[in-house]
């Protein structure tokens, strides 16, 4: 069993990005600028945005954080989106999800200029990704594909089971895994209502678990030699931790890991690659804007 180290891989990619940014700036080019909009004080969102700011520093990017309280109106957020769309200094930006219940998330996403949509959530980017055209691929699926490529894991012709059908991970990663230029695999998508879920998993060469249920994937669902990518990050209570919780994946790691050829840990697997992929998208956005 080999552990897929997302933290180490992300560090290497960020160093590569920093080198490219250095060359761009030394050549008289503009330093890439990523902005983030954060609404409210959700603990997970706060941590995620803080990590994005640190990643920007590591990559040599300029970063901005725009904050709003929970009672922000939809009109105010749409006005913010409009300002960012028209700010020539901002190459890409993210609207940190989830948003408060009174805000229509889809309405906000669709208002974002797809050329600055480095999260890859805009319908234009989603549609272009689905048919294999150049676009911003959403960060977590891109991180998964990058890990498989960096570790030289054979995906072409393999049976891949994706657990989960969310718009953020399950759907896009299944589309990427089936495409010739990325996974070239035979893909089955399973979810909570799939009657043959365990049987499908037992036949899989690659399992991508993004179902959002802690320790859902157990040893009896994994065939020997399988590759297991665990996307789950659920906070579960843990009195032994200072924070009072620990991050738990969708895979029961201790019993599944001995069966695998490769497996990602939680934390330290897919998580760091998500932020790293956002940096890759921001660099791409900056280069595309420089060509205009």
C-alpha cells in the first residue's frame, strides 16, 4: 500500500507556480490577483479562506478578502460580483460557499464572469468541461485528476466507481474520469439510493468516495489492489483534540488501507490539492487575461 501524499504534491505544484509567477513579473508582466468573498463566520469557511490566502502568498499571488456579515442582502452580493467582474486588477475570484439561506447561490454563481470563475462553478465552465473544451475545472475534481497523474496511476480502461453525485465533486469528477484526455476509464456513479452499490465497489479498480458519510467505505466493499481516493471531510466530535473534533473521511481508513495499492489519507490527501488547483486556475486566468 502506498499513501498518496496530497500535502507534499501540493507543495511541489505551488513551488512550480511560484517559479512561473516570478518569471512573469521579472518579464514585466502583472502579478496574478485572486479575490475571495466571505459571508458570515462559518468555521470551515474561515479556515478554507485563510488557507487560500496562505497559498496565494506561497505562489507569489496578490490576494484580497472581501467580508460581509450573515445579514448581507442578495442585491449587495450581486453588486459586489459586478464590481469584481469589472475590476481589471482581479484575475479570478471565489464566492465562498455555503451562503446564508436567504441568498440564491445559483443566482450569484451565474452572475460571476465565467472568465474569472476560478472555482469552475459557472454553467459555461461546467458545460465546457463536460464536452472536453478548455475551461476552469472545479478545484476538487482537478485535484483528484492531478494526484492520479502525478502518482502515475493507470486509469485508462480501468473500472472507476464514483460515490456521490454532487455538482461540486461527484458529477464533474465522473465526467473527467470518462474523458479520454483525463481518465479514459469506465465510470459508474453510485449514490445513497443505488441498490447494487457494494457490488459495484467490489468490482472497481478505482473508488472515488465523495458521498459525505464518515467511514462509509468499509473493507468488504474494496477489492485487493484497488486505488481509493477519499474526498470526505466531515467534522466528528473528538474529546482528545484541542479543537474538540477531528476530520473524518468517507473511507474507514484503518481497515481499507491494507487492501489498497494506493490510498489518500484524511486529512492530507485531496484537501491540499483543492486549494492548489484553485491556484492553478488563477494562474491560468491571469495568463488568459494577459493575452487579451
